[in-house]
C-alpha cells in the first residue's frame, strides 16, 4: 500500500532524510520510531505531498505522493505532529470543515459522533480555548472520522493523558480490525509495540532498521536499578553474568536483553534494599541500533 | 472553489468586515452631515482654494482640481487617503493571513490533507479575499448613497458606482501581489514586509511626485496614479481602462501565484 523507495530529501541547512526505503502492506501497521529531528516528520511530509523529494519514489496505493497528491488524499487520513487549528472556529465547525472538504457524507458524521463520545470531547468550545489535550483529541477525531483506508499519524498521543492514550490505542486497534493500513510515528515504543506489526528506526535521516515487532522484542533491553545491603552482596552481583553499571555505593544499573532468568538467579543470592525497573525508553530499547 | 472552506474562512472574517463596514458608514455619515454646513460657508471654500497645490496633493486632491464640489470634499476627506490606505491595509493583512500565516503556523496542514487541490484552496482563499473586499466597497458606496440622500446632497450615482468598481479592481491588485508574496515566501513576516513595503513605496511615490514639478515623474511610477477618486467622481476621467488594466494585472499575478503555490515545498 505504502511504498518508499530510495527517498532522499535534504533541506537547505543540511538536515533531512537520505536513501530511505520501506514498504507497508495493505491492512498492516508500521511504526516509525526515532528521536527528535531524526526525519520522521519529513518522511510523513513527503508521503502527504507537502514537500517534494529530491530523489526516490514514494507511492500510496500506486499513486505518486507528489504528482498525484490530490488522489492520495482521497484514501488517506492524516494527523499532524504539531497541531495548529484555525483558532476562531469551534470544534464542531472545524470537523464540519474537514468533512465538507472530503465528501460531507452521512457516514462521516456518524463516525464523528462515535469518536467524540469515545474521547469525551466538548465540540462546542472555541478551539483557541481548548487545552493541548483537547486539541489533540480533536485532531484524532478529524483523522479517524473520515474512515480512510490509510491512516498517517504523526506522534498521535503527545498531549494525551495515560487514560486517553489507552483509549486511543483501543480505537486504533479497532481501525486495524477494519483492515486499515497504518503509518504512525512515535517516541513511545509501548504505543508502537501494541499497535504495529513492523517498526522502522530512523536516526539522523537514515533508516537504521526495519524489523517486525517480535524481532525487536527479542533485541529489547530492559533496565533495572538495584541497591544491595552490603559490599558482600555487591561482590556477588559483580560475579554474576549480568551487564552491570555501578552508580554509587551499593547501587547498580542492570541491563538485560531478552529473557530475565539470569537476573532472577542473581537476585536470589543477594539481599536487596531497593529494586525497581526503569521506564522503558526508546533510547534504551534501541540502543543497539543507535550505536 | 470549495464551499465548506469558503464558509469556514468567511465566518472567521465576518466580524472584522462588519466592524470596518460600521466604521466606514459612520464616518461617511459624519462627512455627509457636515458637508451642507461647510458648503454654505464661503470662507471655508476660500481657504480650501488658497491652499498650495503641493499641500493639496498630500491630501489627495489633484492639481488644478475644483475645491467647491462634494466630490472634492469626499475625495480629500476620505477616498483619496483614509479609505485607500484602510482598504489596502485590510487587503494586505487578510491576504497574508489567508495564506502565509496559515503555512507559517501550520494550520494549512489540515486543509492540505483533504482531497482538495492546492489551486482550489488558493482559489477559495482568493474568493474570501475578493468577496470581503467587495462587501467593504459596496458598503462604502451604498453608505455614501444613503448619507447623501439623508443630507440632501445631489450626486451622480453612476459615477460613484464606477468609482466603486475602480476601487475593487485597485484593491484586488494589491491583494494579488500580497497573495503572491505569501505563496513565494510562505513565511508570514517576510510576505507582510514585502507587500506592505511595496504598497507604501507606491504611496510615497504618489505623494512625492505631487510636491514639485521636478518630481512629478515619480507619480508615473506609482500604482496610485490609476486611482484618482476626485477625477472619476467628477467625471473628468474615464476609469474603464484603469479597471481593465488592473483586472488583467490581478489575473496574471493570480495565475503566477497559483503556479508558485502548486510547486512550493510546504514544511508544515
């Protein structure tokens, strides 16, 4: 459905993306992961026909994303990463505008009502009076209500609280069940992990890897922090097979790839004052690719 | 032209148009109310005639023009300077807000993600610009009809209508080059600076050219030479050719804007 072949787009100041190739099959979901400024949004801008590539070919459903951009948008729904609305409109005015610029059919209005109720948004409020989270919800509704076969979402959950992030993921899974193709950029591995079959990792404009989520899980590192009671415990920990980084005194950071068996074995031999798992961060999860 | 977009954009500007329209009508009401008093006072007319031509030029009164007519009064007090600058600034600011600002702040991303082509979006935004411009011109002309009727001032309605059409085409050209700069720079500040700078340059040339005979050639470089309210209202100049010329220039500029906008990289 989405084909990107040897795509290069370099801005005047030298930033951009170089030689990116990827493919997203119809009905599957692709997560695009990478730090800020890696080139995720630039890739999406090319897909949406906002900017022209320097070289390479980018198509959605065999339509060229630059030459046939109007055709592409008949089958694509888009959520921008930076949300800027016409601030003097109310939520309902804005959604009417987007629906009107598509087909203004009854189905869109039905879908709108469903998503408004799922995300619990008051559409009568002027957009300029909405909070960041409310604006994010409005953007999500405008993208999902169109029932397009391809969804391109640029960091869709930024600004949403954890509860709404969960609701969003559930909505995306529902869309996937309907056979939609999904291209989603994110900083959050957990979000991609739950919704996508494949993930691409981009850094400094280069696509480092495209792997299935199950492959990535195997390569994924989990990080823990432990504080042991005595020097003897610290010695025992050092003698184990674990990847240890001392912080201070009896405190260590443990990085574990794949299965956790070795960790449990080592922990059984020491007395721990404190033990906690660090939140899984993208940088940690994909450290191997980043190095 | 996309109907949904036109409706939404028009809704955004209707309050502004209503406010400017109210201001115009009230000011015209004031001018038409005081004119009969001034016209009866011969001393005021003598003062007006004794003003040097260079000073008259600053207020938009052409050299050797009459000063004892309502057309001279309304041109000097309103059309030649206040109205033209008000309308020009409205056109520049609105053209900028309808394109460059929306690219700059990213709000165009939602519109461009719909199956409406860039040229259709541009034509809709132009439609909003021209229609609000038309409303302001129509309010100005009909407001004056009303004011003169209430004050018992006799005017040639047809000449005022032709003057309205001239105003519409004149401001359309200013809006067209403002849109062009918006599409070219896709950056609010630069587009606004160039459009306002060019208009002020034309305005400055018009004023400077009237200050002395030596500088009169400067007037020929100014777009404002095509907009001579008093002469059109008194019937001493036929506005047909300026209207045609301005309209052709606007159309050509719009076509260029469309070409530029269709191929421009929009980092939104």
